[in-house]
C-alpha cells in the first residue's frame, strides 16, 4: 500500500523531510536536533541529509535568533540543547568572550 501511495506522490520522504526541517529551523533548532527528529520519523538518511543541507547555514540561523540578545553561558547551554554544533557554539561563544 505504501508503495502505491509513493508512486502516486502521496508519500514523499524528501518533501516531508524538507518541510519538517524548515519548521524546526524556524523554531530555533540546530542541525543535529533536526536530523534526530527526522530519524525518529523514519525518514531515510539521504532525504534527511538533503533536507538539512537545503537549510540556511546553522550559524546564520542562530545569529538571526540572537540579534540584540546578550550572550551568556545559559544561552549557550540552551543552544547546545537545541542541537547546535560545537562549531556554531564556538562562534557564538567567541562573541560572548569579546563582550565580557
């Protein structure tokens, strides 16, 4: 049955992955959290990877979220919990170090 739905275009992992990744990115999640969510939804690795690759870069997204906010250790922990990469946290943390 799923095969028939897929051929009819009603079940499309790539479309689902792109849509879900976009929603999570807009909600402030990092790439690792988005990939984990897609895995939980049984989205194939290739579709999940393509969906994350199609997003605005993680550092650009987080900079938009942080506009006008004070960078604190608590904020960095929150971002880590939302699945942002070590590289992104380091870049944001360097701004914290400059502000201190």
